[in-house]
C-alpha cells in the first residue's frame, strides 16, 4: 500500500523558559526520534497513556507545531521546508477533529457560518457552490439543514462533534487527525460518532490518524496500531497481529488494563508508578523503570526496532 505520510526521526523539544530574562533552563522532550508511516486510505490508531506525546505528534504532522528536527514527508515533499503560503494550501488536504466539541466551536457563530469560514479563509468565491457543499456535508454527517441557523450551545455533545466533523471535511481533505474525538462524549453516543467516521472514511476515501487511550475503540476502528510511550513509538502492527501477537511489555500492560469477563487466574502486568519526567527521561530504554522484564542493558542502551514480521515492528530487546 502506498504511503501518504512518512515521519522520519521526528523530535519535538519544548524549551522551558526561566524568569524575566527568558533564559532556557531545560527542555520538555515531547517527541524523540519518531519514525512512522501512514498509508493511503487507512486508519492508523495511535494509543498510549496521557502525556505520551500522541497529540503533539498529531499537531506536528499537521504543522500546527514546528518540530525541533526530523522530516514529515507528505506525497514525497517535506512539510518542514514549506512556506506559510504552501502550508495554507496543504491544510486543504489535512484537517483536525478536536477532542472537546464544547470548546472547539465558536459560541458566537451559527453553524452555517462555522462551516462557511474555511471557504472564506481559502478564498472561495462562488456562493452557490459554497451553499451546496455546506448542505451536502451537513447531510452526510447525519444532521438536518435546520441546524445551520442555530448556535453551538443549542446542541448536545454528540451533535456538536458532528458539526466539528463536518467542518473538518468541508474542504474535501485527504487526511484527518482525530484527536480523541469521542472521549468527551457519553458512551451511548461514542459508537454513533465512531460509525460516522468509518462511513466517512469509506465514502470520502479518507486517511486517518485516530488518537485514543481506549483500546476497545482502537480495536474497532483501526487498520494498524502504533503504541507510543514517552515520546517514542515502541510497537507498530496490523490490528489483528497486535491483538493476537503483541510483543512489547508496555503493549501487554495496556491490554491487561482493559476489563474482560474471562480474565480470572490470568497473569497480568500491572504498571507501577507514573510516566517518568519528560524533562529528564530515563537513559536506555525509556520503559525500563516500569518494565517487569528489565535487563541490565535496558538501563544503558536504547533498543532499535526489531522486525517480528514485515507488518510488525517492536522496540524491545526481548525481540532481539
């Protein structure tokens, strides 16, 4: 399958500024040497604990943040070399669905104006075509045209997220970053939004990076799964391969945290403690401070990716 994105050795280090003079006293190491491909017309699920760098990676891919170093190759062109004008053009092709539908919509704008705004920003002039497109998209997201004359506060969380999704796809992008798009919604509504995203993916031929900490949702929606820990990708595999044959101890711990009916007597990895400091990450393998299988070299050497099979790579000495 053809790659839409190739992320190569991506680093994002936020400076910590001290006092009035603005001296840099350290860095937050949010992303550390991330290597990843996103294939055309797939949903890549990105999973990990809060603070592992998932949203930062999504924002870097969309160039809402400028990485410290590395490459983001989109259709054989490095986005880090693009001018502001070129990035504006790129954003017709790549959009973001935010986590919180209560915060991501302007409360002073009617839904029609919210959906019209991307056309204004990108210089579209044909009013009839804009009106036609807005009505098509609002219908595609399962809402009636009467919502266009109402304000965001008049809607439930699920309806607001449908509006946010409509805004994200209004310019017919190829790529969507969905940043925990259902975590702020009631469980009863989550399935509706997930099924809507799957429908839109097929109907509009979308490629998607779906960020979540919920493995049951990731299992339902994803084609491939990437696991992130402390700013690094530690395992990546197809969905079936990941759930049947995961190899990284962190992946095992995440899966063990998912409640199941028939897990009595099953040995589980329970993660001890919190994520280490992103200002002073551990040397060697970053997971060694919490890993039940830690070896001496894990504390001083950083593992490379080992290929379990062509569709499954793991960053762990246990797979050596």
